[in-house]
């Protein structure tokens, strides 16, 4: 008789039990795209889809749906009964048009898609830089949670757990528990500049999934970004580039800091997603240190010719 496949969360529990307390960080360490049964991706080719809103008044939510359809549909990635955690960037108490936080229409649509796929629970969370209550209210996150019924998880000490990341720079560090407990992770960053790393894209977004003294993470930040990317292996990365912050990132605060790009990037390769997003800033990928380090570590590829590539125009 065929056995029902175990979920990622159940796999974690089995591995910890068998190893007598082996931490997830040590299981996930190393190089290569597939590290262990816990983090193994579905057997499919790596892909990247770029969605472009090119007509006046195009609908952002429709563009999100069409981008997922081009990748095979949400049910290719999210299964009935999954617990899904979405990682938007909600770190700043600015209105969405300032491009400091993930576009609320993009976030809401991804939540709806996961629910339509039959997810048992859809959660979204970010360990914000500014006060979480103010960030959630101003970014539109509270309204999205109320409208969709998804769980918006407020960061607090009781939800942080020491994990062994086994990184080049980071060893044991506090990780936001919802990202450990989920079956599937969707990374949903907004593309913007950053005063330390140059750019804040998908892999940089993982800093909002950990706790501790995060100011220290800006030392050797490019390697830190790679260490976190090796630990948090998302099912998908969807880069929000509807509006991007081209100056004074990561917080901005002025309309002059924003450029309208009307683009989305969906990929199962987080390095590739960041590499394509880099081009929106007229920056060569070879000049972005964390991209080079991530590719060397085997996390993914910045060579977009190696992926199945599609473009959606709306």
C-alpha cells in the first residue's frame, strides 16, 4: 500500500528524534541546492518568471496570479494540508507607496493563492526593525490579516529559538519559530537599496526571520546574507518590484526615493531571483558580493540562461 508522504515539519521531528536532538541548522548546513530530506525541493527544473505590468491601470493582483500560472500554478508548490509561512518585508512604518515594505496587493494575493491550494494554515511574519504594531498597521498587514484570515505573527522573545546555522560567519543564532515549523516557505521581499549590503532583495530578507542582536549581522553582511540563505531554503521567492526604492534604502521615506518598475519575479532559485532584480538597479551582478558568494556556496545560480525562463505581460 502506498504511504502518505510526510511533511517537512514531520521530517524535522523525525530527524531530531533519531539524532537525539540534532538541530535543524546542522542538518541544513553545507553547499548544494539539496542538502537533506528536510530541505529537499520537489523534483523539477529551476525556473524564473518575470511579470511585467505594461498597460495603464493594470491590476497588480491579476499579474501575481498570471506569474504563478506561468510557473505551473500554485498547486505545483503548495499542497492540501500544508502549513505555509510567508516572509514579506514589513520592517518600516511607512505607507506602501514609499516602497519600504512589500506591496500589500502582492502579499494579499499570495495568501489567497495558498488558501485556494488547500493550505491548512497560512501565516505571515516579519521581525520588524521599527515597532511591529506600527509597521503592521501602516504597511497594510493588519488589514490583510483581517480580510484573508491569515495569521499575522507578531515577533516576541518566546517565538525565537536557538538554532545551529552552521554558516561561515553565523553559528548558533535565534530563529523566528514560524519559519522552522512550516511545511512550505514563500519569501516575498521588496526590491530596494541598502546602505550596508548595497541591495536588499530576497536573500537579504531573511534577516527579518531571526532575532538576537541583529545590528551585529551588518558586520561581514554579505557572508551573513549567504549563511542565512543556506539555512532558509524557500519553496519560492517572489520579488516585489512594482515600486522599488532606488535611494536612501532600506527605509527611504521620500517619494523621490522610489522608481516605478511594475515588475514581479518568481523563482525556485533565490540567487537567480536576486540576480534578475539586480538589473532593475542598473547594477552588474558581478559587483554584488552576496550574489557571488551565494553562487560559490552552491545555493543557486546568477546565470539566468541556466533556468527555464518565462515572461508574462499584462
